[in-house]
């Protein structure tokens, strides 16, 4: 079983690029299942309903979110009805959508969870307790568990990974748009990377035109952000799982990828 986890998808161009690249990449690398963070895929941040449906049609099995996932009103009904889109579970219960889903793939049940960090971000329910509660409530209902921790602080992501080592098979961070080089199998068997990186314009500052970000940082003046043009690059990891007599499906390898 091979699972591809893609980092934050940034810009409509990145969405459109998957139309011609993702299914080919899945076939070439023998990918069984794809998770991607889509909260920045549409203009002005957020995810439009049409863009979400495009991602699902182009080869993404489950879309995860973050603090911008509710920015587009068109997505909210889809968040309520679709089992293929999740949002951070530790936001208030009144927010549209669900914090986890269970998807079927090749006879396996994959639990995909989404949580937000709280360090340097909004004050929310504790991600440790929220994720733990989810795991306990879904016990016996899944074969593989995955967590997208959408957070700013690397230490918070790593602490969550250490806490859930052996309890969740795959944990990956999103939000910073910069891929980290710390992919590893933790001591109790969890595949982990602090941040998957960005899927968006290569020649940019986190997906935005470089000159805009430079001017804002130099002058401190408010500016309208615009997505950069040009070559699109996709960053993420492939986690390969194997059968274990004592533990069921277990993470065998985790590899950073860029295509």
C-alpha cells in the first residue's frame, strides 16, 4: 500500500496542473491513495467548491484543510455533505464540516484526520486531546490512520508526532509551505515529516509573486497578494505500508518527493 501526501495546494494553476500530472504520477509510482491539503487552492485563499471537485476528479482521494478552509462560502455545503473533504477537528463544532473521514482503498479502511496547531495560531481546542478523542471513538473502524497537522510551530508538530507515535501510522505537517528534510520512521513505527511543503508556483514566495512580498516586507504597506505565474512544482511524501503479523499495516518507508 502506497499513500501520497501532498502539501498545501496554492493557486488555481496548481489545481489545473494536477489534471494532466497526478493520474500519470499515480500510475508511475503505483500510488494507491492520495491526500492533499487544499485550503489555499483558490484565489484570495480558501477553496471554492468547483476547485474542490476538480481536485477530487484529478486524483486526490481526500482533501484536508486548515485555518482558511471556510473562506469561500461555496465550499460550506460541500464540507457538510462530502466524505472526501475534512477540516481541522479542533475548531468549534458549529463550523461546517467534519474533522475526520474513513475512506475505503483496496479493501483497507483509511482514517484521515485533520487538526490545527495552536502555537502562533488561533486559540482552539487542544489538538492532543481532540485527536486522541477521535482515535478512541473510531477504534476498530479503520486499518490505517493518517493525520494532517496544520500548524505554524515545528516544535508543536513534532511533539504531536512523538505523543502519537505508534498510535497513528502517518503524521505530516502542513501550513508553512516549505518542505522539511526530517522525514523518518519514529521509534514506535509512525511515519512522520514536519511539513510536506507547497504545491504551487516554483518561482515565488510561498506561492505569491516575489516582488509583492519583497515590497511588503521592505515598506510594511498593505498590498494585494497575487499568485505567481510560471512552472508549478508539487511537494509531498510517499509512505509505503506493509503487513505486520502483530501490528497489521505498518509504515515501512517514507520518502520525500517533488514532481
